[in-house]
């Protein structure tokens, strides 16, 4: 169960019950519309922020401080949620009642999280040039090495074609060719713009709500705020299917197919989309796993996933280079058979049980609970896992066919050896 309150304009505090855990968590999320021109600075920002803050600017001292809090951990991250940029700061540690000297651990966790989020180390009013240079090199190495993880690289390449210039296609980790131009001044501007324009969501799981609220309000005091409206959910427009291929030196080929939903998923259709995606390629008994992988041996893996933030279906697989065209044909056949053919009661019920089991595990960790509620809040639905579980039990075969009928293929991307056939 969660309880959410507004504590300032554009700032909400959400408390989630976490009685069964020995640990607690304090997190701050900044959410704002993503902008292509600042994407690389926005991507570098959390990496630099994680090095320390005004009251603890030294990484070694920060590590010692976390260790003294019985091994607490700090994480700063960024991601894209549809056309919105998200930056999160989280501190996780043991609960107050386990402190050996009855110290208020919540107060310390909140102090570190909010210090990192609102008062980074800014000597001379800007980020430290040496720190920026070090983290730029780390980001550079990551961007240069993205092709080394072929599966993720193939999906990213497909999405670059799929979204084109849409804000949903902005790179979460920025652009290598722009990294040299990002300095401490650009990074400082990105930080202040984030503080000024973001919608702020604060999460408290198992910690003292009153202490965190008081510290958040203190951190906001004197901050110039003008929260922007979040970018609405938008799907890629339907286009004539396009195929792309890229030569790589790899034993295994990679195939990614992206289908647009054509528009936002209505709240009442979320359960149907989840069941449809699981039936197609989300479980070990799915059509893609059973028929394309097991019976036809056309791939090493074949999985389907759906993104509600930028509504699209992604089917990706690892294949023998010579099987690319056959695998694509088989995948499309399984999709069509779900749209137009019979779906047995047993198949539907097995898929539902798998989804219900997965949803039942949301409460097994603080991270998964927080991720669930954050996503629900941003979507404006604020459902409990049990609400979606109930909706899933009511999904019919006709519901599955209806939502799958909205998904149309836009982009196919293939990584294969030079000289092998395209798709």
C-alpha cells in the first residue's frame, strides 16, 4: 500500500509500506521533458553527481560515511520514460530500529540523498572540472563500447530508426560526438534547469516519513521553481515497414522487430496488452519460444516486450546468420496466428498464471516496489499490483486479438555477417 501527498508545487511525497524488510529506502526522482540539445549533458549529470555533494565532496569520505551507516548504498541514475528524462537519487540502508546506538538513520539517509540531489559540490559555482573530465572519460568508454553487447546494441539501433527525431528516441546516455563539447558550465546549467523545471517525486519505503518531509521542505527553501508539464505519451506513427542490416563480426546474428501501437494504451487495456505480449513471447510457454525456438530451431532466444511509455512492441532474437529471413517469417506468422487464429483456454490460463506470479513478486524487494509505484504515478493510474492482477484474470482471447490487431511493423534491424542475406 502507498500513501501519496503533495508537499509543495510540483513535489509529492509517497510512502510505501515496507514492514517485512529490515532495510529502508529514500529516493528522489526528477522528471521533466527531454531535450535533444542537452541530452549529453543530462546523461553525464548523474555520473558526476554521484561523486559527492557540498557537505561531502570527497568520494572517499562519502564512501566512509555510507560504510558507517552500516553499509548503506547511494545510487544516482538516469533513464528515458517516453519523451521524459528521469534522474533518480536513492539511498538504501538498514532501518532505524536496528541502529546499535539508537541513532536516526533515516535522517542520515535523507541528508545524503537530498544533499546529492539538491546541493552538489559546485566550487566557484560550477561542477569541478577535474571531476567532469574523469566522468566524461568513463562515459566515453561506455558509448564507444556499446557495440560489444550485441543484443542491446541491435535493439538500440532499431529504436534509432523507429523513433527518428521523436523525443522518445533521445539517447538516455547521450551522444559520443557531442561529449567533447560538454564542460562544467553546460553541466551546471543542466543541473539548475533540472531543479527548476522538474516534477519531483520523493519516495519513502520503511523510513520515517516526517523526517524526510521536513528535510525535503528545507532543501526546497529558496529554490526557484517553475515545474514544466511532462511530455504526453505518444506512439511512433505507422509507416511502411522498413528493413535495415549491419555487418558485424559475430558468431550469432541479432534480429530486432519494432511494432508501433499507434497511440497511447488506454488504462483499461493495459492488462490485455500484458497478456498478449506474454502469450506471444513473454514466457517459457509462449508462441515464440515454443514454435520458433523449440519446434523450428530458428533462434537461440526470441522474446517480446512492450513499452507503455512510448507504446511499441519489441521482438528480439538471437539467430544463425543464415536463418534471418526464416526467423522473421516465423515470428510474423506467430503474431498473425494470435491475431486471427484460436487461442486455447489452457494456453490463456497458463499465461495468466505466469503473469500473476510475476506481479506477486513485486513486493519482494524495495527496488521493485518503488519502480512499480513510480511507473503508476507517472502514468496517472496509481494502481496496486493486486488491481492489475484482478484485471488480468478477466482478459479474454478476444481482448488479446484486439490489442494485437493495433500493432503494426515499422522497423526490422539485423546484425549479421558480411555477405549474409538481408531481411
